[in-house]
C-alpha cells in the first residue's frame, strides 16, 4: 500500500479534559505519515496550553487559533481548507482512536480510487464503540446503539439522516476540493462531506469500530438513545408548537448544497431530480409534503426514525 500524507483535522473548544488522550491515540496510529492540524475556537480553559506543550515535542502537530469565535462547522471548514495531505481524516477532541483506524480506512479509500480515479470524490466511514467518560464499554457498536443503518448513505437518504459519524471519516482531496468552504447554514461538517461524496462520487463504510466514542456531559453532538414512545412524544410536542416543517434546517442545507455545487449537478440527473424534489418540500402543504417524502424515499434507517421524520415534516 502506498503511504501518502494524511491530514488529521481537529477543531477544539474547551477540550482540556480529554484532548491529550485523544492526540496520544492519533500519534499512536500504526500509520505514521500524517500531519495533525488543530484549530482552536477561543478556548478559555487549558486546551491551548496542553496543545502547545504537545507541539513542543511533536513536530507533526500544528496549532492555529481563531482571532474570534466562528463555531464548530466553520472551524472544521478552516481546518479542512488548510490540510495539505492527499487524504483528510476528521477528529474530535474527546474520543480515542484505535491503533489501526487510519491504516484500515486508507486501505479502503485507495481501493475505491483504483476502481474509480483520484479525481473522483471518495469517502469512507466506520462504526464506533460507545464508551462512558472513563472508557467503560456501553455498546460494541454505535450503529446498533443509535439504530443506524450504515448502508443508508445514499444521497437522498443523507438529506434527512447522517449515518457517517465525523470522527470516523476519511476522504480524499477530490472531496475536500469540492466541499470547502463549507457554507454558513450547513448543519454539520460531516454530513456536508457525506452529501458531497454521495452525490458527486463514492461512499463506503467499514463494518468495524475504529474509535472509542466517549459519552459525557459536554459532547457537541453525542449519542443518545430514547425509546420509541419517548421519541414520539417529543416529536408531537414540537410539531404542535410549530406549524412550520421541522425539516427546515435540512431543506435549507439542501438549498445551500444546490447553490454550492450547481456547476456539477447536471452530471447526475437522477440525483438532481431528488435534490430538487427535497428542496421543493418547503413550498408544499403538510399532507403533500409527507406524500412527496414517501414517493421519493426520503427515509431514515429504522421504522421508528422514519415515522418520527414523517411526523415532523
């Protein structure tokens, strides 16, 4: 296997508690041709002190500080834009990578490129083990824990559900070149990359965990598992409080995607039809909106998640 440079990008904010352990696991990878770009978004704790201490003896680490707070999506976008590697791996500040994470993902994405080309956007993601703040195992599979189907990564499904957890993603430079800068209003950086690769290129998943996904009180977007009736109650409560579709964020993101990639969209007419149909939901009445979602297959991984989605629409 070729050994190209991988850029590991990490957006930090007040991550003093776990950042050293996370970076230890990155630098402890079996694959060693990497650079680590950390963009800090104005941490007020000891995060920067810890990063600077590590950087003094770890030359692969480059630390950048934002002059003003920009938020997690823009911060990740800046880090991805600064990446010089042939491949880009996303990293969170509070997890632990298993030793062969990069090697296994790189092996997969290089195989994808051999079957397509280096100019084709390619993205691979994996499962995770869910652990508590002390790294005690909660579930061997994040997909099982959250009721996710990793095969649900097709473009029209990704419009309504992100099955590619950011800290497991490895993408090639072709994906990066088309995806950034990530526009303001995108829901998250990881789903934006997934949408880009699933529309314009290829996406695969590895059905094995490569990350210990830590659950604690300060996760930006953590794993939470609720029963069906509890989910249903929450959805109905929100629906009654708001006459507008609670899919407005996803529809707005789809419009941003259309605007960002408009020069390339006509190359994939079937996907373009789905994208336009999804964007048009904002102009539909409640019943017509639900009908169109069923017609075009805008579904989530499980029946309960799909029912919740349709109730929100």
